[in-house]
């Protein structure tokens, strides 16, 4: 059901927060540095682990044509010998304007353990103007209301890191993202932690050192201050390592680590293929 914005909107859970954070960060493989040509295509596959166990894959595809972009992601998770299966499909599209993407639409569809649903966002002039959410769940009294002002100048999880990685700064760990995932408005703030070596299965000719950034999750609205939310908001363990790829003028995520109340989820790049105007670059780990 499509509806106009209301004073308050739904809630989310720790797993949903982790998924949104991971999608936002992983999407950075599609974004070039400021004032450089955008890669025309990026294909990436990430291995998903939970508490050290291999539980699934995350595939990302990004395309840029002229000033238009589309980013699509698919996550497939299977755990407990196949007793738990979950699939999520997400897509964002919009236009590139200067240093920032301007999303025009966002969808997220999920299906798993007898539960399925979808979220759709509509944008106009940089603000979210319509939201569709199925199944509909009315907010509880302790949900922090999402007001109209919370939805201005915000990005969806996939578009967010297009802005993050479009930078002329040699250090990519200096970004703050304002994100709305269809249920919750939150900020992601990055700060520099260290540098670390990156091993390759085959030489790519790109630097073998990644920047490790701490990511702070800051809930703004649409959330309940449960133990899970408090854990995500106070942990200093969320990290992303961003690897520079000068030939494509971008940073790509090598590994993402998200400690939840139930355990640590990790995404690690297995392959990233980048097509620029002049070459193709293959990163294999």
C-alpha cells in the first residue's frame, strides 16, 4: 500500500540494522573519487560469515550511463543446515549531480522463514515523498517518530555510499552518511583506525593496503531504544576496510565487520570486477 508520509513510521530490528549498514558500505564499490569519471559497471561478490561460519553471499551490480545510475544487490543466507533461509533484493536508481547522487527510487524485497515483505521509497527534490511498506506494522508507543524534516537530504542504503566514496581526500574515513532505509532514519559516521595489507589471489596492479575505518551507528528516528538498538549505537566494533583503486578512481570495500547482540557478521570480498572508460580491473581475494 502506497501512502504519504505520516508523523511516525514503523520500527526495525538488529538484523535489519546490520543489513542496512552492510548494504550501505558494500555499495561503495560503485563510487569513484570526486572529479573523476564514474566506472560504467561494477560487479562484486562478497562472502557472508556469522560467528566464523559461512552463511551466504552478497552480489552487487552497479551501472552508470551518462548522469544516470542504478545499483542492485542480492543477499542469500542459509544457516542451520538449510533450516534458516533468507533472500533480500534491493535496487536504487537516480541521477548524478555534482559530487552527490540524487536517488529517484529505492526498493527492497525480502523473503525468508515464512515471512516476506517489501519497501519502496519515492523521492522528489532530494526528499522522500512517499513510502510503501508491506506488511504494515503500526509503530509502538515507544518508537521515536519519523518526522518530515528527518526525510530531507537523506539517501537510501545503496545510494548513500556513492556520496561517501566520491571524494578527493586520500583518506576515505572522513564521511558522515544520512540514511533512511524505509523504517528508520540513522547516521553512519566514519573515522580512521589504521591501515592494513590486503592479500590477492592474482596481482591486480592496484595498491595492496586498505584503510580501516570505524563506523558509528547513530539512530535518529523510527527506532525503539531496545537493548539491541543500544548495543548497535554504543559499539565501537563496526569496521570497514576500504581499498583504494587508483586506476578506477574509487575505494572498494575489502571487508566489513558488524558485531550484533547475537554475534559478529562479516562480509569479505571474493571478487570485484570494474569497467572504466579505458580498462577492466579484476580484484580477486
